[in-house]
């Protein structure tokens, strides 16, 4: 028994530490046959490190398929026995943690709808005390990094040493291209806050559809993510949940072959010298930009003084519309995207408003 346990830990550790780490399996466990056939076809590709399957599914509205429940755990256990692939499932309650561990699930993950609620995260953390199991934590549905980081800290304080992050995108008003807007800058900020921590990308939940899975996965790899979690189903069109975003095990293998797997660094003196020179240029330009922005804010404060002395409101809608329209017209000529220029000008405008507000209310 001791040898078996040691061997199991060795297999899980090997998968956990592999780069890139590839996790795949159905959005939901539906039947025993579906789980086992999916696992066997994934194992046959030789490209998957862990098998995932949704056992409990937190759905937005009642009446939707909310997962097969604990009766699906033995199916996952059997799939692992047949393929040798470690397994991972989402847990949202202390009871689900206990059930998953009872059926030998190797890695747990905390879902986006759980991460958003500190009480739920704490319940999961309490159930994990004294347990040695890796835990992945998805970003919360809403773009709040403090909740994401707080979830990591709660799980860590429960004594869990192996913790990783899953970036699955964020719910965003006005987002049309993606099911969940990737907001890459937030994932990058979490990488900065937690250097060295495993972070994988979940393009299935970001995209919500198959046709842009590859491009999204490629961007994640280009941004130095440590791996991917991609949903796979033996019959995607007839899946009981999230049918549009799932792909067959064979298509998954093809997609992984199409990705360009980049390295974080290369041992080349020529490369580093060239890069250092270009980065130094960027540093100088950044310094100049900061100086110019500071000068701009100084002028904004003077405008605030004139407005204050004449009882004029801070926001001048017509003036702001004029600035935005002018900036967007220039964007194309300067090879800058409209999206970037709009976000940049919005940030400048808000800082200008804040400066003028301080002047007005001094």
C-alpha cells in the first residue's frame, strides 16, 4: 500500500511539474461510457497530462444540467485506472472535497463562481486542512484580482503547498467576441504578484466556441502561460453542457500540434545584447512619456482653476467627444488600434478629472 501511494504521488507530481501542462476532458461527466471513452481517446493521443470532468456544475439558472453528481466519481476513478492519467475535478463545498478525495481524485480546482465568494472558498479551505493535494484556483467571474489572490491565500493557509491558477476570462459588459473576456492584463498582473506559481489558460471558457480556441491558446503560450485546460468530448455537438466550446480528443491533438510552443528565454549572448538595446530605448521613451503626461496633468489643473473660478463643471462632454474622435482618426495613421487608443485616452481623461476635482474642492 505504501509503495502504491508513493507511486501515485510520483505520477501526480510529474504531471503537476510538466511544462506545458495539458489538462483535458469533458465539460461534464454524463455517462460512464462517455467518461471512459473520452479518457482512453485522450490517452491515445499521448499529449494529455491530466483528465478533467465536471461532476458538479454550478449553473446560472435553475433547471439547467447541474452535473451528474457524486455517482460520476467512480467513472473517473475507473478512467484513471485504465489510462494512468491523474484526475481533476471542480469542488465548491466541503462535502464535494470529501467526496472527491474519497474516490481518489488527484487534483482539485476551485471554480470561478466559488472564487468570487470568500465564504465558499473558506469552506473548501477548511475541508482541505491536513490533506496533501494540489489545488488549482480559477479567477473569479468578475474582474477582481483581490478575490483571486484572497482565494490563493485562504487555500495556502489551509496547508496546501501546491497551488496553481487557471485563467478562464471574466464576465464583461459589452463583450461580444468571447464568452468571457480574457482581460490578459489581469492574468499578467497575477503572474507578477505570484512569481513562480503555476498558471494555465482555459481557452474553452474564454472562447465559448471552437473556431477561436487555437488563436486564444496560442496567445496564452506566447504570454508564457504554463499550460492549457481544454474541454474535450467524444461527441461535442451532443454534449449535455457547453457543446459549442468542446472538441474531440483527436482535434485536440491536432490543435496542440499547430501551436508554436515558445520558450521564456534562450542562452544566446547576441539575442540578449540586441534585446537589451531595444529595451533601453523603450525605457527612455517611457521616461519621456511620463514627463509629458505629468505636464499634461499640470495644464489640466490650471484648467480646473479656471473652471472653479467661473463655476463651470469639470466634465465638458462636447470637448471630450472631440478629443476621442480626433484620437481615433489618428490611431490608424499611427498604426495604433482603436481599442488601445480609446482605453489610453479614457485613463488620461479620468486622471485629468481627478486632478480637476481636487482643485475644485480644495
